[in-house]
């Protein structure tokens, strides 16, 4: 049976994406073509941007190596399901480091998943990981992916929204950014009915739908989406704390260990840095998040955070079988 050229190229690419070197003769046997055809197909893949490296020898081997750009991948069913489940789990929990880019990736993947695989992903996800924002509020991957697609496509969005006081409204907006605070997802958007910028907690959003109407992006408020979110939380008095912490690690290291929306730590010297920031989180959450930073630290303010860190340290010491100092 003769395989047409596009199908053969996809089959060849799938083979090359396994972490091994393929002798030219083995590729020819697998594809049921001549070695000359294999060489031509390799050249076609290179023209498409795939960095295929050839080794000299009696049989001439080929393997896919890292390039300067990220070319499209060919995934089998199991790989696609595994990636989708991982992205869904991270998105639903607003895990540190799993930000808007991850949600966009999930949106792209689920858009092309066959229905049979999409059903497998949903079933496996529901059976293994509860999708919560950290305080019991549900965040569905479907909501996040609809929003991420609208953000990426500059498409207006409609959704039902329940505010903090329980009021239900229907919103029509231009979505600009999804921001994770490490415990919750927020949407920064321009509210068309109110003619002003707004932030929305994603776990309070229901039935989001893209309208199909495109919009020309407006200039974000000063400081960008993250800064606007922080200021919005501060104005609402939403468990907001201004804290001051010194870390016994370099600023470069700590920048990889704390949420980016808090802002960059300021270097004190080569081996320490200081972070003054405002966070709309509970004292308990802040204490635990600081303890997870991966180095020693000193809290300078506020007093309630200092006291809770002291209590938490004593509890952990007792839990480990030692005596609290």
C-alpha cells in the first residue's frame, strides 16, 4: 500500500520524535520506501523547521535535535491525554508557575482533541484531582480555556458573574489577561457596559462564551495587568496585607521561587534580597507560601504575619518530634 507524501511525513516525524537515532535503512523499512525517498522527506522536514541531524556511516542515522524555534509536535493518543490532564490539573489549582501560557496551551490542545480523547481526559481528571482554587471554590478547565482563547484572539466575552456580596450580573467585556495569584485565577478585562477596567475572580464566573466580535486592544492601566489586579484587591480590602521580608538567597534565585505578580525582590547583597509587596491573601497562606520559598527568611512586617510565622514554626517543630524554642 502506497502512503501519500503528507501522511508519510507525519509518520516519519512521529518516529523521529522518539528519543533515539534511526538508521536510514530502518526508516525506509518502516515507511516502505527507498532510502532516497527517506532522504528527500528529511529535507522536507528541515524546510518546515524541524532540526533533523544526520550522522555519517554505513547506514546513515537520523535524529531530531533541539532547535532555535519550537516546531509543531506529533502526539500519540496516550501522550495527548497525559499532557491535557497535567495542564488541567495545574490550571484548576492555579499552581505557581502554571500561568496564562499554560492555559493557552490547554485551550489549543483541547480544541483539536478528538471527542473520544476529550472524554478520556475529563473522566480521568474528575477521578483523580478535585478542581478547586484552594478555598473550596470550583474552577473548571472549560471556563479557563474559553477565557484564554478569547484573550488570545482579542474576542469579546460574555459571562454570568456573582460578586462578593452575592449579586448576580451578566457581563460583557474585552478580556486582556488571566492572572494567577498562586491560589486563585483572575481575569483583567475592560467592562463594556461600565466603560471601565475590572477584575473578575474566575471561580465566580459561569457560562462564559466568546461572542465572535473582535476588538482592537486598548492600552492597559499603568503598571500592567498584574499591578492593576493588586491595586484592585487593595481598594476592595480583600484580605490585603503589605509585608516586608528578607530572604537568605540571591534576588535572581528568589525571582524563580515567588509569584511574579508580587514583583521582583530587591538585592541586598550577593546572598540576600528583600521583598516589600502587597498581597490579597490570608496571613496563613502568606506564611505557608514563604515557608515554601526554599530558603531562610526574616519577616519584618506586618506584626500579625510575624506572629503567625512564629506559631507555625513552633507547630512544625512539635510535629517533627522536637521542642519549640
